[in-house]
């Protein structure tokens, strides 16, 4: 007689915030799946719902609280984890019925809470996990987290309070994970952390053996080895330390993508000092010129804060002038928002909200014009792209200058024969402020 297996409990997941949170969610789901749990795509089918929260900005906290409220209303059995777990009292005051609250990257605690809330039936035979683990991103790209925490103490940021100081992963463990991801279909690895440039400073004297040779825990060495594993390797959250210069030749060689995501935050020396950021904007311009001489197609993405306490009109104009000279390819901007626990909250010279809005509009207008000019210059060129989605006869793709979710899209005609994850060469026919248009080469 056939044995009837008991039905495994189902877990739903709501993942908010940055890609680092997404990686945490994937790890949690992978562990739960290996423990025999099934996954639910909706509230109705879940025995318990996990909400992985973001707690960086007040607006992000409110979004997290709204997500918790929705999960409770739709399902009722909710476990909260992630950065906002530091504020368990706030969460429980608003939602006293949450089953458990755990903090960021507390994998064992959140998995234990799921076991308590929805115990596995005895003799479950459901250990079905792909070698690469469970993913919340499309099959063809994956985020690869190389460290946790941060050693910086920027006045506007509470990440060290939420996630602690820098803790780097062993290089061999990272490379082993990268191989598994690529074997499972990943074409593009997106390297993430709180501070990618600082990778390994805590374990710099602990090289590890990989493929018969030692790998030093350093950003450059790690990037070189990753470039041997995946077709595309993209670096995010790179602080412009001097040793970043060493990765540019790897881009020129084609080992890693000619793309750097650098959080400059501002350019005016006065603002950088109050932010507790390096105030070396002139040297940065010189280094940008040098990088472009080595890797002419390098894309520089960054984010800036406008309306920081004490920012004067002169400071803001300095930033606009600096952007004119820097000619960054991709720029995002944020209006300064106080974060509970951040030192910046006590700084004098609060900028009125209407001034923040006006400056935000001006910086976005400036950077859109720069982006439009740079993209216009790509018309007529042949570029390599990765296919994200095929719809009928067209396809949405990304060039090497475009990270998923945050940068532009290459819209392709006559591309119905392609499939997700293909890396192909296309001719660029048109452009607007943020996107390109073209067709695959025959």
C-alpha cells in the first residue's frame, strides 16, 4: 500500500527594502524549504507569513508597518524579521498579535519562530531544495552578498546600529556559492554588501584555497575570481577607496562589467564633512577621468542627498557644477529624511521641505539631461545586452550599463526568437532620457 505523506505547512514571504534584504529572504526560504516547508504565493494559502522589513528611513518603516498590517488582515499569522526588528516594541505596540519579531540576518531565530508557529508534521518527506537555494529574482541574475555590516559612521545612517560592524564572508564560500548559482542558470552576478570596497579588511590575513591556489579576501582578488565564473559580474555599493583603481583594468580585460555603483551622497566639502564622508571631490574627478581612459565604456552610477541639514544654496550649486564635470551616467537622488537614532537629526540648519523639493527637481532635471546626452551618443553602436523578458515579437533587455530594477531598459524589436537570460549583441536605433531602443543583430 502506498504511503500517504502528510501535507507540509506553507510559508508566505513579503520581502521589503534593499537587495541585501532580498538575499536574507532567499536564505530564510532556502533553509525552510530544506526543512520540508512548502512555499505559498499568496496570503490565503499560507500557514504563516514572514514579513522581512526595512528600517532605514521613516518612510521605509511606515511601508513595513503597512505590510505587516496587510499580512495580519489577510492571514493573521505573521512573523516579522529584518532591520525593523530592532524596534520590536514599536511593532508589538501597533500589532500585538504578531507571532514573533526577529532582527536583521537572524536566520536561526526566524526559522525557529516558523517551526514554533507551524510545526512540521512527523515523518515529512519533503526535502526538495535546488543546489543553488531558493531565489526571489529571475533565474538569469542573482545577488551575491559578500559581507554584512559596515564600519562607517555616517551621520545620516543607522545601518551599523541595525546590522553591526563589517563581517566579511570567506572568499572560498563566496566563490562556491557563485559556482552553484551559475550552474543553476545565473548569467549575471550582482555583488552586494554595505561597503563592497571594504570587503576583507576584517579577515585580510586569512587567505583561502580555491581551485588549488590561495585567494586573498580583498575586493580586487574576489572580483577577478568571480569574473572567471560568471558571464557578467556587476559591483554595487563601492566606496571610492584608492584600491578601487585596481579593479578598472579587470573591466578593460572584460573580466567584470565596466560598471561601478558608488554612493557619493554629495560633492560640497561642507556637506560631506557634516555627513562624515570623505571630502575629496576634486580627486574623485581626476580618478573618474583616469578610469575612463582605461575603460572608456565604464558606467558610473551614484546617489545624492539634497536638503541635508546645513546645505546652503551655494553648496547645492556646487553639487550641480560638480555633476556637470563628473558626467555620471546614472544618478538617483533623495530628499533628506530624518532617521530615528541618526546623528544628523541634531544638526543645525534644517532645510525647509519646499526647498528640498525645489532642489530635488533641479538635480533630477540636471541628471536627466546628462543621461539623455550620453544615451544619444550610443545610437548607431552595437552593444551586448542580457534579455530580461520576451513579450510577443519584442523583448526588454539591459546593457552592461544597466543594473536590474534601478537603471534603464533596452527595448528590442524583432526579438521574439530570444529567451530570458540570453546575452546577445544588438544595434541601438534610438534613445530617450533613460532608455535605449534597438534590434538584435542577425
